[in-house]
């Protein structure tokens, strides 16, 4: 469904990402792990069209989406829950969700709003509250719900558990399970490597801008040479 | 007391026009960090069209829509020809581009139409007044205040209740994230310029009526008042822009009435001193918005 080949992204003179290859098949939950500064966020940002690509190609759902505008990539069915959530803090929860569904028809949007409230009951209580007043866990749920509002074929999440209390981290991983059981395709960047590998069908390990290993979650958990990568995150 | 009331109405009338201009400046600034020094051209261009229209037998009934439509089209054209090319550039680059647009447009009028003042008739009711007790209220002020109130209410509805309004606010808050949600950057920027042009057009109707004439540099004053009002209110804040416009209008009228005879010509100077004082105590303006660093 998603195929990244030979992707290189540069920040000035530094190659933040070198020759990265990655695939995500339909219905898969794929993890992307590695220490800070490994290029995980750069990889997601490049796929989503936020960062200029120096070399390589990205294909999604049969179409070439290399160097395409972010709004066009979203419209092709690929959504990103960005790092630090980036919710619109002056806008209400309802307005945030509506923006997430801006590409859908009004009638469909109303149905999706109901669906999100069912999936994330906490959003109902904060419906008319400016999103900036939400706690970290609530804001993360809003950020994910907002991305789901576009009915993505593939949803990418950048560090959904970052900065959350342990109990909320549990909630995020439960949520990943729920989304998987709904048959959704997910690509997740996670600092919490061990837990990610337990949940993921497959995973890629990034280090210093390069993909250094890939395999099923179980295979990677048994690779002792990658141990420093897991705890170093 | 009567004099104060009279001044308040007078000031609100002036301030309403500034508020509409400032709101147009703020809408564009919010979305692309462009402080548009060419905003006044949205009055100069319709001003010349007004002059042309009256020479061709038009009346105010048809000139009013002409002013509004031409302001919207001018705003969109200027975006297309100039600002779309510097999108995402440094704020200073965009600022200089807007200066460039201003100078090119006024030089164009100077070259092809000339420096001479081009007059046209004011509407017949322009100087009418209504007496309420000891008050003499200008009908023009009442019309301006009334129309502005309706326009502001409609703009609020647009921003709060429509998907276009939501997209505009989201893009102003965080442009990249809005695009990640599927907000089309071209449409939202063009929409902002159309709205900015519409507001300038409505302000322009009153400005052009009041002036009764047009020159190549007719846009400088409305641009300055609009930009100043937006700065006073807090650049980027739409509520602030409206507030800034009203405050600026009231300050001008009240100062003129309170300053001793003989130094009333210094009103503008005093207004600037007050603005300087405001920025010393509130550098971000009356309703400053926290500046989020853009990536």
C-alpha cells in the first residue's frame, strides 16, 4: 500500500535521512523505532509531503506521491498525526474534528463526528472547550480522532505516547489494538520500542538516518545487537 | 455631554472604516505573515473606476457594487501576480513586495492618468444631518456604523460557522498542520485575499464617498490607518484589528476636540505619540496574540 524507496531528505548539508526503504501492506501495523535524532520524524514528514525530498520515490495506493503537496497526499488517503499533536488550541474540540474532516461531505462529516465520540468518549465532555485546555492524554486522543476524520486508508502517528503518564501510554497502545481490529493500516513512530514491537506486525529500526534492521516484532525483539537502540530511545 | 456624545458618534463612524480596513490587513497577515502595504490600492483602483463611472453616466447605485467587486478582483489579482511568488519567503521579503506593489500601482496611475486630482460627486445625502435634541448627527456616520456592524456580524458568522472560516482560522494558527488535514493552501490564501478585498471594498465605498476625489496616492492614508489600527489591536488578532480601528477613530476625533485651538493641526502627531506610548507598555498591541514560531 505504501512503498518508500531510496528516500533521502536533507536539512542543509546534513542528510537527516539516507536511502531509506520501507513498505506498509494493507491492514498492517508497522512500527518505526530508533533513538532520538535517528530520522523517524523526518521520514514521516517526508512521506506526508511536509519536507522537501532530495532523492528517492514514494508510492501510495498505486500512485506516485513523491514531492506532492501535503493536502493532496491527505486527499489520496494518507493521514499524519504529527509530532507534538499540533492540535488547534484556540479552536474547540468540535472545530478541530471538523477541520480533520474538511475533505469529506457535510453529511458524512456528521456521521464521522458521532463515530469519533464513540471511539473517544472523553471528547464528548470537552466538545465546546478550546482544545488548548485539554490534558496531554485528551489532546492525543483528539489528534488521532482528527486524523481519522479524513477516513484515511493509512494513518501515520508520530510518537503518540510522548509525554504521557504511564496509564495513558497503556491507553494509546490499547487504541492501536482497537484501530488494528477495525482493519486500519497504521505506521507508528514510537520511542517505547519494546512495547511497539509487541504490538506491531512488522517494524523498522532507524539509526543515524538509515534503516539498519527490519522484520517482525518478534524477530527484532530477539536481536540482542539492537538492544542499545531499544533502551537508548 | 452633548458634545462628547457627538464626538463619540463621529469617532465611531471614522473608526468603523478603519476597523474594516484593519480587519482586511489582519486576515491576510494571519494567514501568511504578510503586512500588506498595498492594501490601500484596493481603494485607489476602485477610486479611479468611480471617477470613470461618473464620467460615463453611472450613479451611486451602480458605483457601490462596482467599488466592492473591483476591490475583490484587485485583491485577488495582486495576490496572483505578486504575493503568490513570495509565499513562504521571509516576512521582510513579503513586506518589500507589498511596497513594490503600492509604488507600481500608483506610478501606473501617475503615468497613464496623471497627477491631477480627479473629482466625482458625493452622494446627495452625504451632508445630511439628523437633529436629536441638541445633537446634530451626520447621516453618513450612522450609515457607516450600521453597515459596519452588519458586516462584522456576517464576518464573525463566516469565521465561526462555515468550513471556509474554520479552514482560515486553522491555517492562520498553524499552516502546515492545516495542510496535513487537507486544507488546500491555494484556496485558503485566495479566500483570505478575497475576504480582505471584500472588507476593503466596503470600507472603500465610504472612503471614496467621503473623499469626493481620487489621486495616484489616494491609497496611502487608508493603508496607513488600516495597518496602524491592526498594529494597535495586536497584529494577527482579528478582534484586535476591529478594536484598534475603533480606538484609532475615537482617538483622532476626541483629540481634535480636546486639543487647544491652534495646535489642532497636530492631531496626527499626538495620535502617533499615543501609539508609541501604547507600544512601550503593550508591545504586542491591545489584544496581542502569542506568536507561534513557524517552521
